[in-house]
């Protein structure tokens, strides 16, 4: 029970610290007149993915590759099936935003690259460096091809606060300080929970930890749908998945090589591929993801998670 409470407390502090970090950083960026496009692609993207980053880094240094990689793999599955499925139960998610098919192709390519990099059982520093180089190329391409920064401007409007420069700086620094301590709680609680339940660290990473660190994306998706900006939801999910693989695992593996548990090559990686392929008919036909589609996505998520827990070796 103490492990579960430690994990929950860590996740709560992760969410609070990430939110404070983003709000303080956005306020500082506006003071320095940084363009909304750059703010959206850097500060907001980094801030909302900060929980995944610090948890994967902490887990990597603790020798828990199952949690470090499972956190990202599980988050990517949840981003598509939960963070798209649940908002679609409120309002249909539009599938007409510019660049969706292009970014979906990048997401699939990044997924294939990750699986190939892990095939020998290790995500090495070289692999991490390659992932980071691919992220830099993707980031530069995003800046070059993005003409309309409406989405970034809307995201900034939701985070805008009238903060003094000193308070904004204190919030940003405070968020950065709290994040690693919160991540310690998450990793410690996850390892303890795995031992208590007799489950592998991979399963705990893909399920409990991943869902917890995906809460910012889930909350953003629900609020976007509620405010009538459902076209942002799919783009955010795809962008977050690219960011998770190329940047978070790139940084983590560059800092500390990760041992890849065999479970991933037997099931979890293919579950991530299956979750991505669910989007193909919607993108190909530009079908909106309505309530039925949202229900199917959530149901599919439940099936994939059940498979991760129920398979021999879990």
C-alpha cells in the first residue's frame, strides 16, 4: 500500500510541477517576445512531456529499463487510444488539420526506428544520439513548414497569466526543482508496486506510470474538445508520440544505455504499432472520430492493457 501511495503522490507532484513550469516559462517567453510558434513547439511541448522525461531518466539511472521504456511506450498507446478516445466521447474529433498525414508518417517511422534500435536488447548511447538527431531534423522541419501558428496561439491563450517577471521566473525554477524529486517518488513507488503485485516493471511502466504521466495530454485533449477545438486533439497526440520516442528516449539513452526487457519485443512494441494503425482509416478517409469511434478506441486500449498484464511473463 505504501508503494501505491508513493506512486500516486509522485504523479500528483509531477502534474503540479509541470503545470507551474509551463505557466512560468510561457509568461517569461512572452516578456521576451518569443514568437508563439516557437513557444508552442518548445516550451509547451517540453513542459507537457516533462513528467515522461524525468521519470524515464530517473528509471534509467536506477537500472529500471522496463519503466524507462515502458513509460514512453505506454504513454504513446494512451495518447492515441485514451487521449483521443475519451475526448471523442464528448465531441467528435476532426481529422482535417494540415500536416496530419505527414506527421503520422513521421510517428510510424520513429516507432519503426525505435523497435529496430532495441532489437539487440539494448538502447545504446549511439541509438539515443540517432534518435536525438532525428528529433532535431523533425523540429527544424516543423518550424519551416508551419505557416499558421493559430494552434500555438490558442495553447498560449489557455496558459496566459499576468505574472510579474520575478514570479514567473520563480515558478519556472520551482517547477524544475520539484520535477526530479517527484520522479523519484514515481520510480520508487512503481518498483515497489511491481514487487508487491508480482508484475514486471515493464507492465507497471506501460500501465500505471504511463497513464499517470499522460494526464497532461489527456486533460489538454478533453479541454480542447470541450472548448470546440477538437482539431487540435489528434495533432497534439501524434506530435506528443513523436516527441516521446525521438526526444525523451533519445535524451535518456544518450545519458544512460537502457537494457530492453524481452517483453517489449514480444508484445508491448507491437501493441504500440497496433494503436498507431487504428488511425489509418480515419486519416485516409478523413472520418471524424465520433462517440462510437471514441468508445472503440477506449475499448481497444483496455484490450491491449489486459493483454500486457495477462500474457505469460507479465
